[in-house]
C-alpha cells in the first residue's frame, strides 16, 4: 500500500479537486483506492454528499474500530472516509499510522486530502505519507506555499502544474500538467469529479495522465 498527501499551505489552489480526481482515476486504472478527508472544515466531505456523517476519520483516530461496513464506497468506485471539525483537537502523533496499519481491506493507494494550512492534520499526513503532491499555478501565492511545504518535511514534494508554469524552483515537477478550465467550477458544485462529469474532455484526460504518472512514481503502474 502506498499513501500520498495532497497538500498545500495555500488555499484555493485546487487541492481537493486534485485529490478527488486522483482517487477516481486510480480506481479507473484498477487500483483499490481509499480517499480520506483530513481537512477539519470538510470541503471534500460536503462535496461528496456526506453531510453530518455518523462516523468520521476523527472517530477512527481516537479508538473507534473501522469495519468494512464503515467504509463508504462511492459511485466513482473509491472508498471514502469523511472529516469533521474535531480534527483540530489534540490527537496522538501516531494515530494515523496505527489506523492505516489496521485497515480492514488491502488498498493499493491511500489519498489524503489535507487542510490548506500548517495544522495537526498536515503533521499526521506527513508522518505516514510516502510522497507529497501539491498543485501549483503561475502565481507567487502557490510558489511560496510549495517552498513552505518543502521546508517542513524530508519527504519528496512533487509539484503538479495547473496550466502553463515555467519556474525552475518548482522542480521536481510532475511530467504532466493539468488543464485548467472554467468547467471545473461547475463540477465542484456537484458530487462527481471532472473525470466522471466530463469523461472524454481534455480536463479529465489531463487528470488521468497526471494520475498515471503518480502511480509510476509510486511503483503502482
């Protein structure tokens, strides 16, 4: 099993959209995938339609046992665990590691969608991740966030460009860029990812190509 963190201290950069799309594409490529919302504000949880979930990742990190019946299998064929605001409370540093080691099913890939700030959830994610991926565009805002993220971890942090981005400071940079389109704003309003909502569109294809490159990096191709 490989675990990746989709993280950026900058908000509004498409991090949650990326985590969702990677999970869908990985499932399309035949990888058993688990997506976990590690953002206390729960944008991914709400996007996927899990408002007021009975059990969240916080419950599982504080001792509740996870059974197959508690894994939410989505229509897009990946398993999902929602978040809630209690993620801001103090948690044991090894809580996420213990949880992942006791998963009731064997997953190929675990995707962690992390809050856009330097929070406890980010610390937990970095403690278990094999690799970190962060979306960047041509703005100084995302470049600063990338530099900040690389400064706090020894893990390799690979940037994923959204649109045309030419900056040597981004390296290592994924060999596939994501296509930006205003259509994405419409997808965010629904429960389906760009890959499902616009299956054969260029945006969807760019996310699939990026996911394949990620799987190659992880040795899961």
